[in-house]
């Protein structure tokens, strides 16, 4: 009889990327996230094309973080966990926009999935005795970079080309 499959940090970190690709991008596309952003004047001229062009920046950041983590998981654990923190930040962003706008923001429903991924990751770390304040700080910084760098890079290029 085969052994019981064990959920690992690798599964959760990869899972966050899969949620983004397989659920969040389609949700944002189907429910017109770009139109929602443009109607509220958050980013002028944020068309479907603009939205599509910014997606590779996030896909690259998440993929790069995952592959760096996989090079040496023990050494690069904060970068891998940064993907889970990114998911939390993504959810907080969508939830905040939903509260401010008092309505549904396309991407909110799929972003909720990041919460259990992060909580399960924290549980695995706690059980393994790896959860330290230093790891929490480094993972939070990694998650923040994974969130901010693609936005800054895309809009830097976007606005530079618009001039």
C-alpha cells in the first residue's frame, strides 16, 4: 500500500503560481479587470492590451522566485516563501479595493485562495521548527519585492513609451 502523500512547501509555493495562472488571470479577464481599473481612473488608458502586457512581468517574477528557491530550498527559503507572502499582498490589495469601491473587484475571488496556502505554509514551518522572526522578515521583504518590482518595471516601460 503506497504511503500517504505529504503536502510540502514546494507544493504550496508552486500552487500559488498555478492559482495565478489558472484562476486569477482568467477571472480578471472574464470580468474585465482592466475596465474596472480604467473606469475608476486608477490607471488612465488601462486597456485590455495594457492588462495583457503587464501579466508577463508578474509571471516572470513569480517563476523566477520559484526557480531561485528550487536551486537550494534551504538557502533560498525566504524567496520561496515570498511567493506565498505575495499571494497575501495580492489578496489584501483586491480586498482593499473591494472595500473602498464597495463592490466586487475582478480577481478578488481567486485571490482568496492565497490565504490558505500561506496558512498551510506557516503550519509546515512551525511543525518543522523553521519559523523564525528573521525568516518572517526576509520572506515579507521578498514578497514585497515580488509584488512591487513587476509593477514598477511595467509602468516604467509603459510611461516611458507613452512620452
